[in-house]
């Protein structure tokens, strides 16, 4: 049928089918800002204005929109200028990946048009249909308030960095922090940190323009004509052998170009976790197997001319299964008699596959029995942490194609392009040199894309058909058939002496790695590392069994074993303090590991090549200041006020405050490596090529800031390209909180080499010594008052004399992993008649060394807090008795919306980390680590009840209250 | 999957197309377009039928069936509790598309808004070829076949009385595990709930303890029964001025 839409003021005639969504038709017409988030419309990534009103274009048929006026973000500005709403989003730091930013901007436009002076509640309601996993909604909401103020002609609130007086330096402060703007990034400066021009400032993101305008930038925004659509057939059974696959009807369907399964694809062993060579064992996967091990496991894949034909072909594949008994619980799976999940003869590297035991990780620094014998009290408790999913709003998507040189090019929303290239090569039977992986902008990853997950499928299909092939997971497939967090059963046993000092800590874990090993070894190693590093103990032991079960596969998820460990640890420490009659923070303070203390379990639980003779030591720690800042921000004393905890006017409500401490790591020492390459252009600008993958975290901006600081220009003179296995140096990719520290140091080193070359030419041009030259503001300055621009230096070196390209590259791997610290506080209300918990406030004060960009840093914290909130409060993957996920959709799987958020606050506490670029440590994952235990401790403060397991859903809390 | 699309301009034309065996009413589309079922259907888009509008007539509020849920939220004529339930029913993007008639037709088992309408003893007006009939909402939800071949044209609720609502959910704007809505008009009190039965249902205030709720991962039957008693008591106390029944 033919429809007429008025899009951004222009009448457009489009042909479509009755079943086509408005989203599909708009994208087909080139409006790439209208994005896919889910097949049931809750994400709002496809939100557009129809007749001035915000709707989800994925839930409207194009036919319904016939004759109506459509507005997309493409209509809000022209090249070179920005709408005030777009400017406000940039200035406020409201953009992380930018995937849903166009939707938010349209929501703002509609709201302000109807109401030029909206309240915060009005804005949150306007955002209620746009789900975000990245920002905590705080900055986007304030961006709208800012835009409305500017459009009214009023003054907007300040976004400048707000420096807080330190509370633990000995000097008194009468600073009124309550008067500070909500969105001013709060930084407690350290006197050790030198002034810098670009680093440490809230520079605008270098990719902001394309994100705020919805310019084509994501994988799905560049799809060549003739690209085939791939669909995958997934297993309906949790454990089964594939006895037969009859693909004849599917293959015969007109428009079907290939049907692949174990019968026609080479059986090559691998592990899918995106990690350095050699990938940790076991190699227990093949592209298509004759066995399925969870509901959602891969059975076959189809490439066809259209999505409809591909789906029809999937339905025509006739599979005969021999259904086997299944096991889902990690403790049951390792018992005698449990169904054996991996019994294939060619499987490599599980510890004891016959008992579903993938790994048995053991580490100790002495004999814990001695430590417990020396203890005045021994405490032991067990908890279980559950399965949640990363839910990036952009699901996995990859497009494979032969280029003109007949090399296979895969464009993929991946955090690990270099690992993907190396790992997919043997599966496809191609050498690494014949493969190119391109990482465009990513709409969120959080670890789920630290995986070679679907690139082999599109590769196989392109090889089979000779055509470009695109595979995008549906939201349901993203829940069930990608990766999740590892559930664990954790037992902590701690001995303390009469004064409350720890004499031994023993951590025992049974972890659930689902049907395949992937990250099963290293996540659990981090669990032990993080569980036993926060506190000094003369003797420590870690014993962890990692079990196969038939649940959808856990992999990498931001935090990577630390959220599990710190939930168990920080609830354990809280309870010990209560048993000893000690203050919750005071007990921890007596034992926590700070600057000068060793990270004594790290050598045994590190993955990389480290010098075993060197004990890693903590070299920077802002924990005391972080605690002091958090105590003030949350008004901690209320915790001891019974009148506040039991409000007289609300007899069914109890209120409480809770605390948890987090120590995390910064990159993987001796393993994570990144390279950077910098070259000058004729106008004195630079190209910075990095393998580091910005998934919305702002790493492109951070790296630009570091290079700009060293060579003395602004960030707009650094053009960043990341990342592409043909064009950029190697980088392990975005994980382990490594980019700022590792890729940043590589960038700094490359920039220092370039700086030296610039100075060499300046010496010749100015006739002075190198020592008297400084670079800043785009020039080389000598102490005698002369200067020459970098443009002049570039033209001179490229064209005129002693011609050479000023350029350098560098790589970096670190022998250490300096820990960031955080003090997490939570305020909750509990309805004791129903068990409903309402989270009122979260405050996290973080020591990440020197934040290279305070605006993107607080954005990372604010976004991470919301995911951590979901982990503790409301997210869970739920199953029926047959192992089928029953809530594989947004809504039933509950993530927080803008209009129900608690207050969230991030405070950055500076320290100077000597080993980090300009003093930086990591911040990416630590926000995930301490919200759940802080909530649990707050519930305990409110009700007296100490709950063991997460999430704190109403029935669990109610039952705990009944049982108390 | 919609394989044929029609946008009639008169009710008679709409009802005529609706007589086809695979024909369905397409209002906002938020339910139908999210349905993964690929069986072919003929859509009768009612947007051109002029069925919107909210009016006060003799103590009753008449809400046109194609009124968006956001229209209810914005209307000062709609009772406050129902406006709040319309706001809570869906996020704003969906509220801006979903219609009241469509909400009744979709009959979401967890719909708080439908529970609220049940408590208000709502009437539903249906149009068929040449005729228009009125039904209790409770009857329509109990027997969906009443809607076969018909188009909902309007919904009527009393504008007066006292109402109260309470719920338990995982987060403040989540779908409720159990919700209770009470409405009192004079001495008549009606109580309706979600989460205690197959769908939103009228509940006898004296028989709350006898409910047999279905269980799911958000709540066992025992827990839901407990919530039903607590929430029913709260909303009944609210509408009777503190005297719980």
C-alpha cells in the first residue's frame, strides 16, 4: 500500500505493507534515529512525535500514521547548528551511548511545547516510556529542565564542576553543600593533584554531535542493499540431543539462501568469552552442535531475503529431539547422579565434566583453621545471589559481508573487536588476516558484548551465501540466548579477636555458569579476589566450585563477580558488627585495607603475567574522605533515631539507612594491553587511532583529553577513531575497567613521543633549547616570548624541510591494578504489612584517583547505580519447572523507569594514583558493587530483619518479616 | 500479523468489515502491534470514526472509546482515582496511543485501570450493525464473546462518590502484584482487585479471605491472599471514613 506521511515538515509518499511498523518504514526512508529496542515497544528507542505527541513507532503501524505529521530528531537542526534541547543534553552530560538520546530529545520537545515551565515530575513522566540503562535518568531529566529554562530566557542551573571542601583533611569547612546544583559534578580535590588544562575538566564528549542529532552511527545505520536477514532457531528444551534435523522444507522456501546446523557446519571447539589468548578453558562450544543444553540454545540459522521469509523458514525446520533430564541449581548439579551436561568426547578442559564441575578454584594465604583457633568469635553465613541480565537497549547486532578484496568484514556491536577477529577465524576456516572487525557506536554493552556471540553465525552465512548477512537479536533472544550474570551460593566464615580484628576469612562459593563455561573461570576468580581484598586478614582462603547447569548462559556483566562477592561480604561484615555490638562503620574501619596495605590474595587470583616475587600494595586510597562525604550526604545519624525509623503518622512504615564499602580493581595486571597511534595533520590537529572501544562510556573523549593535554591543544583538535582491526592498534577492548588506565596510558605515551617531535621542530624554528619550550593552546611557546603554531610546525614538517610525518604509537600493559574505593549509602522505606520496599536515596562517594572527565565519571556512577539498584531490588530472571524463562520482556523483567527513581548522588573523591595516567584509576564497574548490600543493611536498620538473598522483592521481604 | 488495513469513516462501514472472520478492531494498536502471532488479520482502524471526547451528562462521565489514556489523565471531568489509574496503566508513550476502548478489548489480566472501572460499576456501549447496546463492564470482561462483531463506542462512569486505591508492586511504577480499588456511592461500596484471580475482578468485601489467587514468580497464592486482605482493608477504610467493613 502507499501512504503519505509529513516527516519533519516535508510530505513523503512511501510504499509499505499493512504489517510494517512506522519504525521500519521510517528507518527504510533513512531516519536512523528511530531505533530498535524491543519487539513490544517498552524501550522507547523508537519514540517519535506524531501530531506533536510522543509515541512508540515500533507499536504503530505505518498505515495508522498515514496522513499524519511525524517529527524525528533529524528535523530539529541542520548541519553546523544545534537545537537548544540538544545543546542542553550535551552540556549536562546527559549522553552515554546516545542510543535513546533522540527519543529523549523528542520527549523534551513535545513537553516544552505543551508546557514551557515543566516540573521535574513532568519531565520524568515525559520520559516514562523511554528506558535507559546508562544514565540513571538524572542528567537527561535536568537537561530538559535546562533547555526549558534557556528557551524561556531564564538562567539554567550550573553544570560547572563543584569542588567540595574535604572533610578529613583536618581543616574546618562551613561550605553549604545543599545549595549546590544537583547536576554539578561534585569533586573533593586532593592537594596532591597538579593543575591541568584539559584533563580533569568536564569537557564535552567528542561524539556528542552525532549522538544528539541521531546521525547514522550504530551498526544498523549502515545496511547495504541486498543484505540478507538471518534468524536463529533456538532450543525449546533445557537438555536434549538433536537426533535429526530436516531442513529440506526450509531450504526449499523461495527466498531462503542458506540453512545451517551441525550437519553442514564444521565442528570447531571454542569458548565464546571475549578474552585474551589463550582463552581460558574449557572449550565446550561449537557453532552448531548436535546437542542443546538450555532453553534458548542455538539449533540452526537461516539467511533469507526478508525477515518474514526467514521466520517462516525457521518454522519449517523439523528437529527431532531426545529430551534429557535437566538440572538448574548449582548445588544440585555437582552431586552424584545429576544429569551430565557436557558428555561430548571432544570437549576440552573442564575440571570434572562427569560431575558438571567446570572449575575448582582454590587459593589461600595460610591455614584458616589456625586463624579460627585464634579467634574469640567465629561467624558464618550463607547467601545466594541470583541471575539478572545486562539488558542493553541496543541488543546484539552484527552484519557480515565480503569486501571487494574478498576479505570478510564484520560490523558488530561488540566490546572486543580484536578478540572477536582472533576467535572467529578458526570457526570460519579463515586466517585472521582475511577478517576485519569494525566496531561502530554501541547502544550499551555492560559486558554482554564482551563475547564472540553471533559473529560466527553471520560469518558462516555470508560464506554460505556470498551475500551480506545481518543478524539482530530480538529482546526475548537478548534475554535468553545471550549472556547474564553468574548466580552463586556464597558462604563467608570470619574469625575476629576480642578487639574485633579479623583473624581469618574463609570464602566458599558454588557458582552457576549455566550451559557453557565462557567467563566462568575468570568471573569467579574476581569473586574471590574482591571478596577477600577489602579487609586485612592474616589468613585468607577461597574455595570455589563452578558448575554447569541448564540455565541460559552467564557471561560477563559489569562488576564481573564483584557485585556477588561484595553483597555477601558487606552483609556479613554488617552482621558481625551487630553481633559484636560495634558500630557498622567502626568495625569495618578497624579492618579495611588502605594505602600501604597488601593485596595479598591478588597474586593467586590474577589472570595475567605478574611477577610472583612482588606483593601488590595499595598506593592510593580516599576511603575515609568518601565515607565522610557519604555520611554527610545521607544524614547518617538518622539511623540511630527511633522516631525517624518508626514514623508515628505512618504506622505500617519503617525507615532505615545502610552502608557498604567497595574496593574494585583497575584493569587486569599483566594481561590487559592497549595501543594508541597519534599523527599530526596540516592544520595542527591530530588523528588519534585507538583500539579501545567506547560503548557510551566516554572513553573516546577521555583519550582525546589525555592526548590534548600532552600536545597542548583542545579536544576538538584530536579526531578519535575507534575501533577497527584494520585501522587501529590492538586493544583488549572495553572490560575490566581498563580503558582509562591502560588505553589512557598508551595514549599518553604516544602523545609524549609526538610532543617530543613537535618540540624538535620548534627548536629549529625558534632557535631555542628544547627545555625552554612548552606546548599549550595550539602553539609551541619559548620562555623568551616567541611562539609558533602547531599548524606552522605541521606544514613545515610535512611539506617544507626535513620532511617527515610527526607521529608515534605506544602500547601499555600494567604490572599493577590500583583499587578504586567507594562508600555506598542507601535509604529505604519498608511497608511491614506487605513487604514492599521503596528505595528513597542512594549516595555513592567514589575514589577513582583523578577523574579525567568529572562529567562522564559521574555519569558512569549514576548509570551504574541504577543497574545495581535493579540487582538488589527488582530484577530477576524467572523460570518455569522446565527451565523456560517466563519473564523475557521489559515489564515482567523489571528495570527502573525515570518516573520512579530514588534520588541518586555521586561524589568524586580525588586521590593521585602514581601508576595511572594523570593519576587516574577506574570507575566503570565499582558503582555496581555496593548498592545491594547497602539496601539490605538499610532494611535491617529499618526492621531488624537480616535478609540473606536478593532481590528484595515484596514477598521475600514479607516472608523474612514473618519468620523473624 | 495485519495483512489488510482499513480505515472506515462510518460506524456502519466499520461494523461491516468487522463481520469478516479474521477482522479485528485496531484502536491505538499498542496491544495488537506487540502481539507476535503471525496469523493473518484484517485491521479495522477506528481513528476516523470520531469516537473520542469526554463529557459530563447527568452525574455520569461519558468517555468516548477512542479517548487516549492520556486524555483521561488530563481531564478534570474524570474521577481523580481513575485519572491516576490511567496514568499508572502505561508509560506516557503508550498512554498517548492506547485507547480506553482498546484497553477493555485487550483485557490485560493485570490492568489496574480495569479494576478501577469495575469498582466504579462502569457501563460499556457497543455498536453493531444498526444497533447500540449497553453492558456492565464486568459482564464484558467475564464473557469476551459479547464483543464479537461489535465496536466499543463509549464508556460511562459515575462522576461522584468516594474512591481509594492501594497496591503492592516491586517498584513504585511497576505493574501491581495485587491492587485494590474501592468506590462508595451512598451506602453502596464496590471493591475490585487485580492479582487475585485470572483477571481484574469484583470482590465481595466480606469474602476477601476466600480468594484463590493464581501464583507466579512475583507472588505465591498465600502471599497474594495476605495482600488482598491488607489492601482491601485499607481502601475500604479510606472510602468509609475509617470504618473498615
